[in-house]
């Protein structure tokens, strides 16, 4: 009897990157690049700035910075200041590569809502 391969086993077999991990990794690389540009740049202000004025009703929309924080929490990056971490290129490279190679257990639950404190 022939054994059926699961999707993860096939991607491991053919070493195809998971698209979600690629997107998260590239988003984090871009955010690190932008934070090292400096506070005077417009793109930096768009990434970490806060809008003025009235908010629309309902749940607040997720910002780029929120996604970066969630990606860091996913790999155990903690709740520290990610902008300060991204200033050091060598220290930032570790969580970016970890996100690329990270595997989520199927029954992990909602691990993005909690933040571990040391």
C-alpha cells in the first residue's frame, strides 16, 4: 500500500519555501531596512507613525508595525522594542531568519495573543 505524503512533507522533500514564511520574513527585512533609514524619512513615519483625527467605528485596522510585533512574538522575540532591535543589523537578522525557518505545530492554539515575560 502506498503512503500518501502530506503537504509539509512534500514541501520538505522538494525544499519549497512556505509562502507565509517568505512573506513574514520579507516584511521583517523591509521593516528593519526602513527603521535604519532614520526618523526623518517619510517611509519611516508611515511605518511607525500614528494617524491623527477620528478613527472609524469598529476594530482598529492592523498596521505594519502590529504585524512585525506579531511575527516577533511568534518566534519568541518577546515584547521588547522591535525598532531598537532592528537598528542592529546583526541582531535583527536572527529573528528574520528564524521566521523564515519557523514551523508552527498544528495544535499550537492562539500563541500570538500572549506575550512571554522573562
